[in-house]
C-alpha cells in the first residue's frame, strides 16, 4: 500500500459542488487501496476577499496579523472538505499547518519551512483516517505565531509533507491537464508535456509559467520526490516532474516514450528594463550600481553592459527587474547618482522576456542557431540575451512576445501534430 | 493600574467601520492607564454564513469539523481588530482560544472550560501589548482538537479569562445600554437596571432575556467577578452584575442608589407544551415519563400533574420543553407508550412563558398577589405556574405574552417615570 499526497488548489474547491466532487475523488483513491493525505488551499477568491477586508481596516497591517487573517481561508475549506468526505462514509480529519507540524521561520508572509513533524498526521493514517491539511500555513519555531508561506505556498506544503511522510508521489491538482509546451491561450497547438525534470520545471517557473510554485519544485528536487501535475476535472494522466535518472528509468521500462529535447516556450511580461546611461567605464562602477539595487531589495534578472565609446570613456548598463520594483530601483540609483556618476536613467516597461527551456540543450548543438533564426525570420528584434545551461531568454517588445513564442514553438517542432525539428550542425 | 477585560460581540465588529470604532475605544481604555485584554466574537452574521456552507456540503457534519469551520470566524475578526489597533499606534496581538490557553473538554459544539492557562496573554501584557483573544473557542485537553463553547460562548471566554487574569472587571459590550427591566421592543417604558445580582441575571437569562449567556454568569458568580454590560455605541454606564455583598457595598459608598425589589419581566416564546393524557395514577409513572425524556436528551422545564379523576384512576402530566426538542420528546414517549400506558399525547407550541425576576421577592411579601392580580385584571389566563426563590413564571397563550409583560411591568412600578409599587400585606 502506497501513500499519496493530493493537493487541491482554490479553483478545485471554489464552492460546495466542487468540494463534493473533490471529496469523491479522494475517496476513490482511498478505496483503490492507497493511504491518502490531502492538502487544500482556500476556496476560490477567499484570500483576495480577506486581503480586501484588511485593506479597509489598515493601509499597512502587521505581517503577524495578516497571516492570522489569511490562514482562516484554509481553515474553512479543509473543514468543509472533511465534512464532504465524512458524508461519503470515510473518516476525514482536518489539521491546521501548526497541528500538522509545518514548522517555519518567522518571516510572516513568506515563511520558509524549516522542519516537518507530522506526528498527528501519522496517527490519523494509522487509524485509517484521511488527514486534510491546510496548505500555505505553518507555525514559527521561535515565536509560536502562525505564519504563511506566500502565494502558491500550498504546493510547497504538499511536497514538504510528502517528503516527510515518504510518500510515493505528490499529486498537484489544478484546472489544466498538466504542464504545456507553451501557454495554450497563446499557442493553440501547445501540447501537454508527459515528463519534465525538476531543473526544467524550475526554469519554466522562473520565466513565467505559473503551473507550479518555484519553492515547491526546489523542495521536491532536494528530496527527489515525484510530482504529478494533473487536472481535478478529468482522470487523464498529467505531467510527471522527476529527476533525469527517474525519467531514464521510466523510458527504460517503457511507461514514458521519450524525454523531449525542448520542454517549452514561455513569455513573461511582468518585467521592466532600466538603462543607466553614461556610466564612467572604470572598475567598480557596475558593483556600485548593483550594490545600490541590492540595498533596496531589488531582484535584478538580466544584465547587459555595452562596449564603452572610446571618445567619452562612458558606457551604458541595462538590467531588467519586476515592474513592481522598477520605481524603487530608479529611486535607489538616483540616491547614489553622485557616487556612481552616471548621466541619466531610462525606464522601459513595454518589454517581454521570451524563454526556451529544455534539458536537451546541453547535448544537442544548434539550438541557439535555430532559436535566433526563427526570431529573425519572424522579424522580431532581440534587445537583450541571457542563457543558462538549459534555457535561452531574450527581451523583445511586449507586443511582439506572442509572435515570438509562436515562432519558436513551431521552429522547435513543438506544435501538436507537428514534425520533430532538425538541428543545424553548428554549436549553440 | 487595573486590568480590564473587554468583550465585543458580533454586532460591534460587523464591518470595517465598526472594527475601527471598537479599536478606538480599546485604545482609549489603554491610554486611560489600564491594562486591557480584548475578547471578540465573529463579525456580524459570519457564523450563520459558515453554517450555511456546512449545510450545503453535508446534512450532518461531524462536530469536530464544524468546530474547525466555525472558529475561522473569530480568527478573521480578531486579526482585523488587531490591525485596526496597530493602525492607531498601539501594539495589539491576536490569539486563538488554543493560544490563549482556553482548555476545554472535548464536547464539540458545547465544550466546557476546564482550565485557563493564559501564559502567552500575560507575556503580551508584560510587554505592554493589547492581547486580542478569539471568543467562543478552545482546545480539548485530551484530543488537542479545536472546540467551541456553543452560541454566546464568547461571554464565557471573557469571564473565564478575566477570572484567570484576576481582572478588576469584565466589560461585555453589546448593542444595547445594559440590562433592561423588560425587552424595550415590548415595553416602551422599560428602564435600564443599574445593578443586578448574579442570581437575578441567571434567572433572567434562563427565561429568555438574551443579554448574557447563562454559563458566563455562572462562571462570574463562582469567581465573584464583576460584569459590566454596556453599549459599544455610547459611553454611558451600563448594568453591573455583582454579588449581593458587592451591591450592598456600592450602596453604602453611595455609588449606587438602591437595589430594586424586582429586576425585570421577560417572555420566552421558544417553548412548547406537551401533555401526556391518561397516565395511570400509580407510583413510578412520572418517573417513567421523565426517564424516557432524559434518555432522549430533552431539557424539560415546567411540569404540572393534574389531580387524577377518581372515576378512571388516570391523570394528565404536562411539561414544557424547547420547541426544537418537542418532536423528539413526542417520539421518545411514543416509543415507551406500552410501558407507561398513557392514552395519547398533545403538542401545543402556541405558548409563552412569562416571568418576573427579583431578589427582593425573598423579603417582600405580596409579590405573588400583585403578580396574579395584574394578570387577572388584564384578562390573561394562566395555564401553568412555576416559581423559584426569586422568580415567578407562568405559561400563557403566545399571543397574550406581550400584554402580560406590559401589565406586570406597570403593576410592579417598573415603567420609567412611573411610581414605586405598593405591596399588599399578605404573603406570596
């Protein structure tokens, strides 16, 4: 008998009918002979409604109290889900994050799990019950105050519990069938990816694919825990997130056909581009810029420095950061203007970051050539470039992002019913 | 510096504006030099809304899960109240019943407080903070599951905390100015009672006055803790609930004028009357009836047994119980029909219980005479009678209850601007 952790998001438990449907699904899994632990998010828009209430009361509420408020959301959904399961004749018991042993640091609103002590969950399992655990929340080790893990934190709760309980798989139920090669709203021919590595999933999550929470994937990779992303609205197989070795084993046993070279294409339109114009081209200038940004807590993503003009001895430094941080970035730099000695600042929020992710890039030369040829053929101008071992990202105009994603999706043979791409011989 | 426990009910924190108003009031008390501990109920109709949700999911939800669900209500109101207080520059911290040390038995939905260990509340007070505690809830000593104290339980939370913290007073804030001599919606000339004993308050609570939860008054009496019932919408003095000795001391020091002979008149229209017709008049028959009712968990209030008819050797036994239990009472009796040997059952839910309460009855003869004369003069028929040391209750037709209350209120000189009643010389 294996143990399965099933996580249901807010859209899967949005109302009484949905809760009953999810309850039936959980009981089916139990009746199929598995032990089941369920992790559940707050119903539908509950979290946003609670944030609205907080805003009406205080413009700047203390993090401790905001966490206390928001954690009432899962308390409601988990109790209702336990009731619905009980109504089907099974024994279900709900547990808060604190009761389930989700021990965190005390960073309210973005707490990190530092230990999982699921003694009560194990007791409930031993008695044949189905434990229903509140996602997204925990209790601080030092202050004993209630904490939250930040948006999407329920995925992390599920994976952390699955790891602590040595579950065979963590099933993340959502409103789509799994991970796709591109956003189906952008690329009609996007196809579902059957398997993907943790690394690819991390890169995709980092560049705008919203299926899984970044931290949850990191956690799963650390414990080599299989994640199964699937729909709560169908019984189809979803996407398995695994280690490369686990994927190789699945291919060997024949349960998976192949691990595609390219997993997907994504566009992120939430970044802005800041250019620091006329920076004296001497050692330490870039350091001064990024020290100022780090001091203001700005998350810098891509960085480009031009070749300096010989006549002036000055250069331009361009970087991207989340649009929400762009104004803070400008202020932080402006405050250091005299020290850094730059001439001016330019802000551009009409950009997109278009990324191609695939573990096969490592071993297949020519991916870069295909990538840039596809964009050139589509007449799309590339403003910045950055790469990792398994990702190529470029900055384009925001209104060209959709076309760029479509062109890349086709060029790499990802279109459903399309043919496999043939790579040119040159290195990337 | 004294410690004051302030309890705010759902109507006092029904929306963001009310919460901010209550926050200002709490901060005023703190600024006046008192330590303050706040107990708060769920916002407005939250509890009813959560019960609605539960009903949509399951017709008969487990008590453990219902308690988990309902306790999210105070979690929301207390966090919002703490935010509103923080917004005024004071340090407020919210605590669940479990965090505040409200230890109960495990009777879900109607748990009893068996211990209060408010260590975290005392720490917060020592640091100058205002603790905001969730009313109505606790944690079971044996199972560690979340429990609720039943409707109105927040009053009990407040009194229990006040007793454990050795507070000087427990202020219960509500939407009226205090305890009245009758329901102001029934008697326009009802007047606010300045002081009342625990015993009188218990009798009034038991006969339908809804100001204070019965168990809260019992708790306060046990610890001789002063309760101050007052309005959260005004700064007027409300009603002090005290021991007779404390009232005597207040009269001696001149802060209270006098303790009136009669505290109030109340009507309860939530009872039903069941008559067991043709019960054999022999020893053990009444016992068999009330054993059957006790076995079904029926709370029997008034009981009358007629003189038996000599010709038949049979009698009728009539009792009252809450309307909600009447059908269960009928079924329980019907199941024992052969054993008890009665002829038939009659159910009458068109009744009211009209009660007069006053500690002065003990020492002032003639109260009964005035009581029954007033009802007779008003042409109201009395169907059943029961009395305690400080209460007289009668059953009337439900549509005559209002007139009965008005007649008694006037007859005992309770009308505001009215004259004191003159008692006839005979004993009651």
